[in-house]
């Protein structure tokens, strides 16, 4: 069944891709259908026409990750379609060579629809790639400059940190995620540079790194000292964007609490 679903997906995607979308001439009167031919997909994917034909006919062997990535490029698949292709082939999609450092437009728009929630999006190396106005008012520091990195802020720029609780726990969460990122993106130059900077500049980071901590994203509470509205008890929850290996961090307060009123005050200042 899985082999047939894979074959159907390839046929449908090929039929839906127009020649002009990949730079092929559109004046070929011999085409009986508007989609690509099998030989064109095979050429784009650098494989034999016979092999590709067998895949479309559910007769081929289980394709390797290299073959699947070649088909991803040939068929112009989106990240979500790439993940679907790998699942149909019974494989786990490997990450790209570098961490994704741009936010999806739909995720960025979601942040702006959360006026009572401070929200940021972090990449696999804890770089902040998107935020909303309340997050800027709450976290401040280098956030408005677009260069914020929560790992660097936690271990190297203590002046940027305004958490008065959960700081130790967050340090272990940061290291656990950076270790996963190092395994997934061993050739990412920005990540390599960040890890070297953290190892050189923080004894605490080096010690935690050696313990190989394991942490999964989830709910936690923290107390934050804000220069304008004072001490806030906040909830921190994480939503995953698995296709891009990113996390959406949502910072809220219990309804009716002093912290909730303070967030409301900050939100009004940003409008």
C-alpha cells in the first residue's frame, strides 16, 4: 500500500508541475498533457528513466534518502511535501545542511494575532528569528536589533537576562537543544561559531555540555524582573515547527493575576 501511495504522489506531483516552472520551453505541441514527462523528471533528478518509471508504477525498490532528496529538488517540493515523500517511502527525512533561519509567513502572522501573549520564534541554535511587539516590550535588550540569541544571552550576556528564577533549568534546556542541533547540522558555520564562542566564554556552559542533558520542550513557569512593571510570574509554553526545526515560544500570565495586568499594560504601550 505504501509503495502505491508513493507512486500516486509522484504521478500527481509530476502532472501538476508545468514545464515553464522549471525553465523548459512551453511551445512543444507534442505534449498531450500539461505536466512534465517522466524522462524530464528523471533527467532533473539525475536518475535513469527506467528507475523513475518503476517508482511511479510501484515496482521500484525502496528509494534511498539521496534519491528522495533528488526527487524533492526535481519536483520542486515544499518542506512539508518533502517530509510527506519521505514518510511514504518509509524513511525519516534528514535535516538540511544548515539550520533554517527564516520564519514561515504564516507563523509570523500568527504572532501578530496574539496581542496578550509575548511570542518569539527561535531556530535550532536559539537565534530569535521572529517576535511580536509584546515580546519586544517584555524581553527588550537586543531583540529589536534582530540579532538576539537566547543561548548567547543566557551564558554570555547576563546583563540581557532578567529572569530571577528557572535560570539554571533553562541553561540545561539550552544545552540539550544545542547538542541536538550540533548532531543535525555539523557543517553549519553559524552554529559552529556559536558553540565555539560559548565553550570559550562560559565555564558553566562547558560543564553542562559534558553532562549531555536531555530535555523536551514543554511547559514551565518563570519569574522575570522587568524594569517598568516589576516582578512577573509567567508561563512559558513551546509549540514546534518541525519542518524547519524551530520553536514558537509563548509567554503568558494566569488570567486576573498581577502579571496579566502588567502584560496588558505593556501591550497597550506597544499599540
